[in-house]
């Protein structure tokens, strides 16, 4: 088997695994974020109900509000971590697919590399918007 074929197979396998990992990370990220948002909404609802109750409940309310703030911090930190991991994965996928395309010259590989670059660039643009909103709100 020629060296180019072996390198192509290894690089192609790596690109495939990168794409699968990216998909899995995106799916898990969405599930974690959805669960955290539901939890934060429930905490806010409980906090609202407790506020309307007796003054004896106000002590518990203070604890829930602090817990909600802590959960929001954890949710934001988790979201940031997942976004960073996604950016790293997309950057890796972009590099691997472009390398494969340069090695093979195959139009399908070139198209895959172009799509990987677009996905990375779109993620970066979206992240810049999120970062700008976070900067304004803090």
C-alpha cells in the first residue's frame, strides 16, 4: 500500500472521527443547556412563590436566590466551556479536512474542507455576538 494511501486513510478516518465528536458535543451541549435553563426557570418560579408567602419563608428565599445565582454562574461557565470545546473541535476539523483536501485534490474533500471552514467561521461570528452581549450586560 502506498504511503499516500495510508496517510489518506488515516487522515480521512481522523476527519470522520472529528466530525462525529463535533456532532456529539453539539448534541450534549444542547441537552445540558436545556436542562440548566429548565432548572433555572424552576428555581426562579419557586423563588417567586416563596416571596409571596409569609415572612418566615423569606429566610429560605434568600438561600434560593443565592443558589439560583450560583446555578446561573455554573450554567454560564458550562456554556462557555462547551463553546470553547466546540470552537477547538471545529478548528481541528477545519485543519484536518483542508489537509486531506490538499493531499488528495478530490473535489469531495475540497468541498468538505470548505464546509468545515464555513462552520468554523459561523461559530466564531456567533461567539463574537455572544461575547459582545455579555460585555454590555456585565
